[in-house]
């Protein structure tokens, strides 16, 4: 398949933008289009068409038991696909829509059955990116859209990531530069009371609690120490796979304090280096200074994703840096641990998945 590639230079006035109109027309013909959202690039198709949605699963190589998020333009469209909108959902949407929050609601059966993988519930979100919104508006469709990566690899935060994973497998890619948040939306199940966090994201548990009070956390989301996923079945089917992963094995290094973690990581690097391994370090500006000052040289591949002073910078660059390791042929990657408050919970969740739950 010949993949169309459209670059959108400025996102201010997208009404009747030719690229948006072409992409929308292809969506109406059951084709699959990659587009930027404020979190990561999505791979969209008409959520009302089983044939269109099956093209997403085929392009990604995604297991069919992993349901998709339906993206809508406007909160008023919710009643077209869900049975009811509970009060907590209304409160949350008033504060966080459009934005990086996905709600699990009771489906009314309108969306294609492969969107929900046969579940009675449906995941819905209202993306807050001008290109995503323009595409939703121009197509007039609810769009089922997972992240636009091949299944298992890190989600794409730039159009070049989508291109390297999916060129030739989808009808088109809308390129509007790097996404903002860098990690996928927060997923909250509001079919249960109290609501349960299924996937941490940029909208933190603390922020959700400020609006709706008690929020529980899916026990399968144990993100400290050894992953318990093997024994606890996750409620969000997508969370059970090794995910977001670079080619080389990744281990997370923890410690009593940040300094202690740096020291432990350094010791492991020196040890691995002595055994002839090519080592990668996933770190921050602060960590890099420490390793370089302690004798780590260019034979170790250091990737910096932002600063500990602002964890949103770490979130924004994490997937790109994980992908970059694939170009450096490292044998093993050591990643630092981050605090698990605010967006840190999402960062550690994705690292845990990329590591397959391996900690040292
Ligand atoms: O930020 C995002 O959410 C991005 C952009 C493109 O919008 N999309 C995204 O989609 O991350 P995806 O397919 O990669 O992740 C969807 C997650 C999976 O973990 C899936 O299992 C869960 O949402 N999910 C979808 N429907 C569900 C349902 N009915 N019940 C529980 N979990 C559900
Ligand atoms: Mg994904």
C-alpha cells in the first residue's frame, strides 16, 4: 500500500485544510490514518465499521483481545455510543475534556464489536490536539484509535516513528511534529464505584481525586518492585503485554535515594562493561552529569530524557529515547527509577512494561 504523507506546518486554521479533507475522505472509505494527538500519535479508523477497525489490528499486528479507545470531537456525541453518562463522568469531562483522559463507560452497542473486543464497556476520549480535532470534525466519525506503533514497540511521539513502524501498511500519516505529553492518556473505569485507575497518564490520580474524591488503583498496576501481573489479571487488557519496549533487554535500577540509585547504576555499568557488554543508560540531565563525572565515557550509550526537576520533560522524551537505543545496538539498557507521584506514576508504569518487570 502506498502511504500518503501530509505535513501540517501550522495548526491554527485547519478548516478546509486539503490534507485534513483528504484524510477524512479516506477514513470514510474505511481506510486507516495516523494522526497526532496531545499524547501520542494515534491510528484512526471509523469506529462504527468492523471492516475499518479490522484494518487497524492488521496494520499494528495487535492481538484482537485488546480493545481500542474511541475518540470523539464533542462531549454531546457520548450518548451516541454509551448507555449512560454517570455523574462522576460528567464532573470529570467538565474539567478534563478535551484532554488526555479516557473513560470506560457502558457501551450501548453502537460501535463495532472489534473496537471493544466483545466487552460490554467502551473506552472514550476527547483528544485536545488541533489536528485530531479537525480530523474528527471533518470526518464526522467516531474514530477508534490505538497508538500508531507496531504492537509491542514504544508509542510514537513523532511522525517519523509512525513512518518507520507503519509505512506501506496504512493509507496516510498526518505529520504535525512532536506530540506534547508523550505518554498515552490516563484510563479510568467509571463503570465501577469508586472509579478505578486502569492506566496512569498525564492526568494524575491526585488531580482525579480533587474532582471526584476516592479513586482506586487496579491491583495489576503494581509498579514498584517485582511486577505481580503474572498472578493478577489486569482489567485493562492492554496492560498485560510487554510493551513500549526497545529491542535490547531493559532493567530498572532503584535505590534508597536518588544518589544511591546513581551509585548502584554506576556499579552495574562498570561491571557489565568489564564483561564486554555494550551498555545503554536511560537517564536525565542530572544523572548524566553524575556518570560522566564518575568516569563513564563514550563507550557507554547515554540517552537523556529531560530533567528530574520537571517530570513532564521526562514523559515527553521517554519513547523517543527508548526507540533511539535500537539505532545503537546496545546489549542491555539500564534505566533510572522516578518518583511515582503526579506524572511519575505513568513514567514508572511504562518503564515497568518496557522492562517486563525486571528490577535490579
Ligand atoms: O493517549 C491515548 O490514549 C492514545 C491516543 C492515540 O489517543 N491511545 C492509546 O490507545 O493509547 P491504546 O489502544 O494503545 O491503548 C488503549 C488502552 C489499552 O490498555 C486497552 O486495553 C484499554 O485502553 N481499553 C480499551 N477499551 C477498554 C475497555 N472497554 N475496558 C478496559 N480497558 C480498555
Ligand atoms: Mg498502545
